C-alpha cells in the first residue's frame, strides 16, 4: 500500500512539473536527432569527428578505450549539469561510439546496441579496479606486426583482445565475444572493490541505470521514492512501470482504431475493406517502433535483461505486424487488379490471381519471419532447415490437404469450369459457387451446398454444360401401332418442317433430324434431334417447350397419338389333353419298353400360353 501511495505521489509530481512541458516540445526533434546519432558510424570526439576509433593493435584498442571513457565522463558530466537537448545528443553520440570496441558478431542484431553500451560500462567499472598496465607491455606501436599477435590477455584476467579475421571488422583488435559474454559476471565479482584509477564515475553501470533523456529530467528522477528505484531485471522499477504503461497505451490505441475501421469497412467493397484493414497492422507497427526508439530506448533508457526482453518483444511485434500488413497489402493489390473492368469478378483470372495472392502472401510472410528470427539471433539457415523438416513432416501428416492444394492448382491450370458454371460431376449436378485452394463449393439443384475436395474433382469426369456453344434438343416420340404408313409419311414431313421453322433452331445439311427409328415393344418410335442456338439453360427450356407443343399438335393433326407401354392378353378356356388323341402314341409303346412321359408339342405349348396370337387348341385337327 505504501508503494502504491509513493507511486501516485510520483505521478502527481510529474504532471505538475513545468519543465515536462518544455521537454515535450523538443521530444520529436530530440528523437530524430538521437536516432541519427545511433545510426551514425562510431567515431571519437577528436579534432576529426569522422575518424573512427583506433583498433589497429591491442595497445591502440586499450588506448582508444581510455580516451573514449574520458569523453563519456566529460559528456555525461556536462549533461548532468545542463540537461539540454544539445548535451543529450552529444552524450548519446559519444556513448554509442564506444560499442565499436567490442566484437558483437555473435550477438543478435536486435541486441547489439544495448549489449555494446552495457559492455562499455561493465568494462569501465572493471578496469578502473585493476592495476594499471604499462603501455609498453601491450603489443602495438610503429613496429607492430599484426600477423604475429592473434590475441592479448589483460594481465591476471580473462579479458581478451582478439584480432578479427573475418567479417566487416576484419583486421581490427576488439574485445572478444567471449569477453563480452563474461563481463556481467566479472563486474559482479569486482564491483565491491575500490577504484584504483581516478575517475568521475567509479560505478558507471549505476549511472547507466539512472540515465534518462530530457523528457525525464534528473531533477525529477532524483526525487523518485527509493522503493521505485529497485532494479527489476537490470532496470529501475519506475522505468519498468512506465514501459508497461506505454505498452498498454499502444494496445488501447490499436483497439480504438480497430472499431471505426470495422464499421467503415462493412459499407465498402473488397478493395475498400482491405484498404481499411491494412491500416491496423501499419498503425501497430508504427506505434511499437516510435514508442520503443524514441521513448523507451532513448528517453527512458531501459537496461539489463529487461532491455533485452523489451527489444525481443518489439522485434516480435514488428515482425508479426509486418507479416499481417504484407498479407493484406498483397491481397489489396490483387483485389485492385480484379476490380478492373477487363477482369470479371468470378472469372478464372480473378480466382487465379487470388490464389497467387495467397501464395505470395505466405512467401512474403516467411521472408519477414526469417528477418525477425535473424534479428533475434536465430540463424536463417536453421529456420529454413526447420521449416524443411517441419514441412516434410507436415506433408506426411496432412497428405490429403497437400493433395487438395495440388488438385486446386491443376483445376486453375486446366480450367474445366469456373464460378457460375453448371456442371455434372460424378452422380450429381450443380452450379459452381467458389473455387478455393483446397476445395470447391457447388450449389445443387435442390439448393444444398456441397463442398468437394479439389483432389476428388481432379480425378473424376466433369461435364460442363455452361461451356457448350449451343444446346442439344433430343426426344424419342412413341407413336401408336395403329398409325398407317401414309400417316407416318405426312407426320415425318410435317415434323421436319415445324422443327426447322423455329427461329432458335440451327438448320444445317443434317440438322434438324427427324427419322423413323424402330419398332418398339408397344410403339413405333420417331427420333427427333436439333440444336438450339443458345447457351443459357433457361432459354433452352423455353424453346424446348415450344417445340414439344408443336410436336403434340402435329401428331394430333396426323390423326395418331402417343403410345404407352401395354400388353394384349388373349384369354381362352383350357379343356386339357383329350385321351383319344393320346391312344396312337400309347399303342406304339411295347410292354418291355419303359414308360416315358409324352413330350409336349408346339401346339401344347401354345395352348398353355394363350397370350400368343393364333387359333386355339380346339381348332387344331
């Protein structure tokens, strides 16, 4: 409870101080200049400001370190005496130049700025507590041969200056990467000892914890309660709290921006929706970058493990926001192209472009992910290898999904149908509503929506009715057997004339075709074929209706009619087999002959099947 009261009192004093308003007026100018200072190549504060620190030998590196320490102390003292914008920029510039004395090749890029500055303050506190080393004991000078000295160790320590043999710092003598990793441990073991060397800041690491930009003047931060100065992961508690407040503000601003974007996008088309949506990740990335670079890193100056944690979270946040924005931007470009009049909304080209957008979006996302991993110190080669192994395992585990993806690619390549086409697939019919990378949605004639995997569609026969250039009219007319040959001759002529006379029927040398086809079981069949000049199925149904009505009229005018399946049964009383007709056959049998059943004659069979036309059994002689 006491901590909460102290915190509220501190916030109250912040809001009441007049110099905060003056600091806010200069924050933008300060931030831009400081960002330039961090991006500027390292150099010492000598007569020539462009001259880099001398690292041509171990001696030169040690001398450059002590010279740079003196410059840092002078600039920090000037800044503490007069906390102005100019002094702050000078202090940041000098301090950031010191990181070039260390081999940071094994440090992730996202952490180099922080670890470089921390290494300088750690090493300063360590070396001022060690016995001075004579200048002549350190390799260097006019006669120094770099090939003869690979490393130099500070007497009675594990602090090593090593020659860099590859990379952009090749040939320089820098404090080794192993030394950089061990400096926090060395510092903890020696910081309790008194300084053996004259210095204005015997505990420079503590000064780094206290260091802030003009937005947080020392006159204000020195009044912070002691309970809020406790280090949390190498950063004072009050800096941690302000960082968390900034993170909360970023989240709130993003959510507040998301609401009007959703309302605005709901009234727009695909292009407008994507244009509104892409502003969200861009805003999030900008807020994260500006808050970190211009407030947390430069003004608050977080340090220690907390600074590395914040840097990691910032890199992750920017990476995720960039991936999100890249995905939306790629789709925005594609939808803008699809919106052109030359590309129909549901055409093959539109769907193919959308599929390409998904693929390109994934590739761009992977590239951004590799960049983020590299910034965090995760080698891109390892990430790619992991993606390769993971992709192989995923392909085995999701074989059907991969098969559907390739099936979708084959459908887009072959173009057997497009959205809006009426197709017959397998044993079903329907209208294609959407073609995706994994499946195709087809609306059945009964209104149901069927989702068919692309792998299955690529393996079955597909009939695309919408791709035909004309519709086929084909019917078989079942005419009654009572129709005479003369009636058939007139009927065939009149059907040919009536069908060919329709304006929507194509007339060629062999079409329309009307032919007497066959003698059916209950009718004489006439085959009628014609091509209707339309590709629209509703219009074809209308023409077909007109032709069928004409056919009905022609058959009626011919005095005939349509037959229907039927069977004529002839009924007769069966008197059985008369015994007197069997006597001659029985007399032919000898006593020794075995008795045999009398074979049935054709007439007997006919008698048992009275449905056959012809005379009855009684009429036989």
